[in-house]
């Protein structure tokens, strides 16, 4: 099934590029001949094409995560989080977000895959605090029953715990795409990464009061 998904997604990219590219060409070359409604329709085609391209990229990434060979080493999770924080802050320098990233968090993990998981979790926190005044995003860890549990917490939109079972399903979204963009694959990628490390991942939240996502990784001891 993973191989099939990869093949289908890969083969869809070329015709989709043609649809989007030729729509952009028509819009640019014939804009003086087009009505406002025609232009609006072409913009809809182009935007839908870009959205589908993002879905395809996410499917391919999800497939690759399952197929990739793992290479375990001691990874500095704090350093990864700081890098992601810098990227997100640079993408929207006008946003005021308070970050709290615990220093010197290490784990035994595949560096490429665990970076994707942390990136998706922090990106989610960044996205769902976009309408929050005094937005706060934290990344830290706690020790419980001789186990290290890592967490990403935010004070954003949150979610209804009655739908928590849908959080990590592919293409499942608990918020309207009109409010928050996305493909619904980010948390599915997180789940796949953590499962490949034989860890656990879960989320807790409350609508309008933020969310926290927990995960475990092999001990670095």
C-alpha cells in the first residue's frame, strides 16, 4: 500500500504541474480579454492546483518515512527546536510569540525523522496560535515512571477532546481550512515517525484554550 501510494502520488505531479502552469499562462497572456469572473475562476484553478501539489508532497513524505532506513544517534532536540523556531519567526517577523525551549534535551533517534516530527509539531503550534494574543509556545520534557516524555504546548485554538481519536489520522482536520490552512498530514507524519522509533504520541487540549502534544523516544542513557 505504501509503495502504491508513492507511485500514484509521484505520477500525479507532472499533469498537475501542467494544469497549474498553463492556467497561469492563460491568466498572464489573456488577462485583458478575460472578464472578472474568468480571472476569478482561473485563480481558483491555480489555488486548487497548488493545494493538491501540497497534498501530493505530504503523501510522498509520509510514504518515505515508512520506507527510509533508520540511523540512530544521540540527537540534540533543543537545537532542532531552536532552528525551527528561527525559521518560523523569520517567515512572519511581525508576529509576537513567546517561546520557551528547554535547553539540552537529548534522545536516541534518527536525526532526519525526529527533525520532521518536531518541525510538524512546532509548525502546528505556530499555526494554531495565529489568532491568539500573547501567543506562547513551549517545548520541554518531564520525567515520569523512569521515562522521559517530551511535549509541545501552545495557548492557541486547541481542540475538542471528543475528537482526539482523529488527531493523527491522514487528512483529518478538526478546524475549518478557512481558518487554518494545511493538508491534515502533519500529525500523521508525527505519528509515523514516533511509531518507527517504538515510542508513543498523544495529544490533549481544550477548544479555545490551547493544546499539548506529548511523545516518547528511546532513552539516550
